[in-house]
């Protein structure tokens, strides 16, 4: 068995402290670490390096300590009673970084070495350490990349190492009185001495060396994101949980205080600002609630299932995760689908990060469909016609293709679910915005006799009519130019129903045979559907089926199989009705 080399450990730890401080200070660009060396009366000392008021880091510290004493403190012998009464040496590097921006997570790392000695007996030594990430807003690609670096650090030492220390981390950084984790975990190990000193020392170095590659890319992705006062307030509340853990549960804090360590350095881990409010809670269905759900249920961030996401802003009320998880269960495909709010000027960065973290596909909703169109390396015919992309496909070579499934989703709902005739019918489309452009190509492929595009600003309708003139017979109109005869199908592509309004078209466009379709949806009939019924229409529908059908087409593009949609439509309809009741 290899001999214990305390000097080698100390040399490595001092170098690690220097490298981490240099890397973080360079990335921050606004402040430097200030060194504060100290001595411990009972033996030993250390150097605390602290950074405050930086461009990124509000407060951070990277501590090195090497302390010794005549007997082990109670916190160190609680789970190793056989060590009571032994002299000890303990050395390590411990760090906590608290960024100002709520979108940048707090990180903590620690690597340490203990040796306990007693005259006439062999020394007892072990390594410990790890790191964990505490986000305030959940970006799944950050969690995945963090855990991937942790996996990379562990893999040379055995396939079972990462799963074991990841689970230990989830268990250790848990606030029992809150029933939630401190963050999204990482690695935690302790009492490591199996395999000899050299092997254990190498593992500790692998963990320590992987901290900057794990954390700095996350900081880089999030440091420029704007935040609101409400988000800052939420960050301060979450920091309260951080303080609670460190003062109540953390072994390192307890060991330092019980061993007579330097209080200023031990409590360096606490954030500079924090708050507690009585009975504080997050809003349901919010981004804050989404994080809390993850903190209450530890996740395998490197699970085999392929990852998909919908990007939008706002995105809190998106039904896409529920729809796609239903498709996955139905088809027995191992996928995970989530939603993510993206800052309006960070779409490209967010897509690149998600793809770089292994994501396989994305849905895109407002306001990013044009950005997705520009981002895609290749575009389908539907996307080119629509001038917008709602589905991004990550190809096997890592490139990203774009498609638009809105139009084909609407046609599937009208033709397959509702069984309404399109071929040979006169179709009146209300509106000339992006939503209408997205459905015109698939609509004209169904060979209607004629499509009228009516819009308040007729020039916009004329632009669309010109763009699709080669696909079929298309005429642009203002609302007051709409013919006073019954149409076969009327499609409301405006958002007027949200405000309870209806485009000003003649009642004569509707008779009992006219099918009326509103691309908007709600628990109750939309304003357009109510108006159409009052004019005598007997066939009316909202766009809930379109929502599910366009999602099914995205799923088919990603997974190669088309799921059944009617069960999902029925489920959503029932949920909406129950919620509205």
C-alpha cells in the first residue's frame, strides 16, 4: 500500500486554490480575490481568499486551511467513535460563490484530507469532498452539463463511482425541516481510503480539477441575462435555505466551529444578503415553482432518456410538457420534456447550450419563431412557406434543422378529428399575421376552391396572397370587402377572442353548413365560436386539437412515430373544464 504523503496533498491544495481564484477573477473581470492569512492558536492556519462586489460575483471565498489538534472534535467522531482521543491534522480547500444575478447559480466545492494518529497504532486517514450547484432559476442544460463534468471526473475510477457519490450528494445536501434539497446536487464523498493513498489522492484531484470546467461555462451562459426585482427577491429567499443548511447540517461548518477554527473563514460561505418572510411561498405554475418541484424530487440528470424542451417567453402555462410526456408514455419512448423561459435576446445562446448538453429537439413558441427560423441550418418546405419555425430537430451530426408543424396540425384537427371537408370549399381566413402564414401552405395543399384572406390592414393580406399565389387561388380582402355569401369553412387566425372580440365580417358568411374554426382555445366556447353559433353555424371548434396535433407532428419528426392524439385532446379538455368549473 502506498505511503501517506501529507506534503503532496498540501502542495496540490494550495495550487488548486490559486488556480480557482485566478480563473474566477478573470471571468468576473471586475474584482480580485483578497488574501487573508491567519494562524490558529491550537495549531495550524490557512489563507482565506475573498472576492466581493464584482461584475458577476456578489461575494465569494476560496479558503485553504491546514489545522491540527490533540483530539478530534465531536463532529468528526460522531460517525467514527473509534477515532475519539486521537490527534489529527485536517487540510482542505473549501469555496462558495454567490453571484449577484439570480440566473447564475451559487456553487460550492470542497476537497479535504484528514489524518488521525495515536502513538503505537497505524494512522487512520481519509479523503472527502465534492461539489454541488444551487440554482435559483432552473436551466436544465446547466444541470446536465454540471453533472456530466462530475461523471467525467469519476469515470476513470469505476462505473459505480458517479452514481454512488451523486446519490450521497442528494442525501447530504437535503434540508429535512423543509423537505427539499439545497440545490441540484453534484458529488459528495467522505471516509475515502479504499485502494490506497495514491488512488484516493488521484480521485480527490480529479474532483477538484473538474470544478472550474463544470461551473465556468454555466456562468458564461447566464451572466448577461437581465433580471427583475421580483427575481432578485426570490433569490434572497432561496439564499435563506442555503444559510439554514450551512448552520444546521453542514459537517464542515460544525467541524470548523467545534475544532476552534477561524469563525470569519468558516462563515465566509454565507451570502451577503438574505431574507426570510413568514409563511413565504412561491406562485403555483411559476418558474419558481418549477425549481421547487425539482428540489423536492431528486432527478437523474444524465438519464438515458432523450431530452426535449419548449422555449418561450412567457412559458409558465405551456401545456407542451404534459402533451409530450403523454405521447412518450403512449409510445413507450424514453424521453424527458420540459419548458424553459428564455430571455428575449438570448435565444441562440440557449439553443446552443441545450444542444451542447445533449438535447435532441426543441419546440419554439412566441416570441422566438423567427429567431428559430434564422438559427436552423436547414429548413423544411413548410418552414420556408411559414417564414417561421416552431420545431427544431437535432440531427445525428449535431446540426439543427427547422420545421413548422402549426399548419399540418390544424389540418389534421379539421380533416381527421372533426371530419370537415376542405377540398372544393371556399375558405375564409381571418387575420394576416404569423399564425395565418403558418397554416396557409398546408391549407392550400388540401385543394380548397378558393381562399380569402381578410384582415383589418389589407396590405398585409395582399402580401400573403402574393406569397402563396402559386399554391392555389388566393384573394386578399379587408373585412368590409368580404363577400356576403356563405363560406364552406371560416378560420379565425386572429387573437381577438382573447379580448372577447370578433372580426367585423358579414353574418351572411355563415349558414348551417359553414364550419367555423378558431385557432385560439379555452375551457368555454371562444367569442368567435359564440358569434358563429348565434349566426346559425352548427359546426364550431376551437384550436385545442390543433395544439395537440402540431405537437404530435413534432414528436413524429423527433421520434419517427405518430402518437394517437384524441386521448390527449380529451384529457386536456376534461382538465380545462374541471379547472373552470
